[in-house]
C-alpha cells in the first residue's frame, strides 16, 4: 500500500497552463478558506489531458454536505443513495461531493448492499485516499487542486490517459457487482475518448453485464441519454451490441441488415450529425425512430399497416421500453404524435395536409419519414412531395393535393414498400 503522500505527483504542464471553470475554482477557494481540502475531479481533468473540452466540472472535498451547504447560500443537498451538493450561480450548477470512505475501511453496516453485492446506500465520509478507491476507472480518479497546483494520482490515471486505456480500480468483477452501471460507463468512455478497454474489464462486462437488469429504469434512462445524446450514438449502439448490453437499454433491436436495423442506424447517425452541427436533439425522436420498426412489424397485416393494430400497439411498444428506461411522460405524447403523423403524412386527403403542416410535431414526423424512405430504399415520392409542399404557395399546394387524389387509388394504404414484411 502506498503512503498517502506518495500519491501526490507533479502535475503535467497541460494542467498547469489550463484555465479551469471560474465558478468551480471559486468554489474550491471558498472551501479551502473554510479549512477544507477541495479538488477538481474526474472527467474534467481526464478530458483536459487528452485535449478535449470538459463536459462539466465536478468538485470533491473533505467538507461534509452540511458544511458545504452552510458555505454556499445558493446550494442544495441532493440524492439519497449518494448524497451530494449542487452549488448554483445563475444557470450554472457545480456538483460538489464529499470524500467517501472505502468499503473495506468503513463500518460495513453503513454501506448498504443487496444480496448480489450491489451498493444501495453509501454515505460514509472518508479521506481523499479512500474516495479515490471508490472511483470507477483510473482515468477518472485524478484530483487536481487548481489553486495550489497539486495533483493526486494514486492509480496512474495520468499514465493510462496517455496510453488511452480504460482500467478498473480494483477487480472489475467486484466493482461491477457493486454498481452494474460501470459496464455501460466503460463502453461509453471507450467510444467518447477513443480509448481501449482493458481485458479484465471486458471479461467483467461479459460476466456481470446481466446485472444491469437489477438497477432502476430511471438510472438506465440517465445512461441512455449519456450514451445516445452526446455525439457517439451510432458507435455506442454497435459496441453495446457486441458486449450484449444493448438489450438493457433498447427493447427492440433490428436484426443486422434488416430494414429495422437500417432505420435504427440512420436515426443514430442523424442524431450524431445534428449534435455535430449544433442542432437540438431529443431522446423522444430517437426512441420514436428506434421503436418504429417493431411497431409496424406488429401492425402489418397482408403487407399493409392495419390502423386497427397500429394505434393500440403504440402503448404496448412504449411499455416494453418503459420497463428498460423510465421514459418521462412528456415523451409519450411526443412519440405517439410522431407515429400517428406517419399515417397522416401518407394519406394526404382533403385539407389534411394543411393541418399536418401546422402540427407542432410536423418537422419531427417529416424527419422520421425521410429516414424511413432512406432505410427502406423506397421509390416512393412521398418525401419529395412533402419537401415541396412545405415551401410552395397555397395555390400549388391545392393543386398538389388534387393531383395526389387523382393518382392514388387508396388513401388508406399505409406503409412504404420496403418496410413491410
Ligand atoms: P463525463 O461527465 O464526461 O461523462 P465523468 O468522468 O465526469 O465523465 P460523471 O458521470 O460526471 O463522469 O462522474 C464524475 C466522476 O464520478 C467520475 O469521473 C468518476 O470518478 C465518479 N463516478 C461517477 N459514476 C461512478 C460510478 N458509477 N462508479 C464509480 N465512480 C463513479
Ligand atoms: Mg462529469
């Protein structure tokens, strides 16, 4: 065992030159003024070392939640399983967490575990040394004090960052039992940072990945967002599938090369591209697209979407997903609107197209329609029709509807040729 002070190392130039978030630094200063130790920790240090912008700045301190709360007026204690403090300034929030004791040293009764070894509650305070043991991976266990320029690196996190390796702190079999989410996190960091996953971790994912079914669906929804809403959706989807973890986040995955899989891929790539272009994304749209193939598979009768099967099964499909990831209620109506609009985009009767165009979800529904056309290799001109309909004048719109009525034999035929059966 290394002595406490052996873990303080001289910080690389990169960290010394860097200007960290002002507010996070201010919080650290205040905590230190009040006699506590305080450091920037985790992702913000790791990302800095490999030259990518930090997503957020987390602070770890020797002060207890109650002490932190007293120092910062605009702050709130959150969490039960892991108590921590949010400190606010305008719209900014910094997460400040108290050093936690390691499982081995602390009073076992205070760290509550279930029969499978999963930690249910963990609010035993400790030292920086102990806190470090509780972190998931070596690259996430770096602590930097930007005021006194001190770096704490007990597990060679700097080395592993430069080697671009994800290495577990302690035996990953045990660590993934304590918290199964760590297997998802290993995959997420591998794609985000373009790092290799250490062999021991890979084995632990195969062995312990199934424990993901024991965590709450709310936590799985949080991870769903971190995994699919940050620019690496496609890569994560594929990698999670190879580790057989995808089934814990997505209720229906298309078979490779099928229409369903192609649509799912298109939606993921579309999400990544939108993030890259700085456009907004929502898990609602992604879920609508990911689950669409299953919905129409259930709803198809004799090569056509049957509305009698389509509408009642919308809830069933959402329920299947809800079991995995607690999809917030507000997305339910959003997703169902997008699905229902797929049929209305196709029928185009009377003044319906005008109404559809006014619908608040038109744009999202149109985007899904384009993805369906692409994934089904359909020759249908329906996408072009709607592209034109959005931008032409009223007179042309009326003519388009009339022409469509004359040319189509049945306005109740739903589904594109390449996506049904
Ligand atoms: P990013 O914010 O870029 O996704 P991060 O490493 O900052 O990455 P967070 O989820 O913000 O990840 O967590 C902050 C830190 O808390 C991590 O770096 C890690 O040290 C620790 N941590 C978070 N979740 C866990 C977990 N499930 N098990 C162990 N340590 C964790
Ligand atoms: Mg973070």
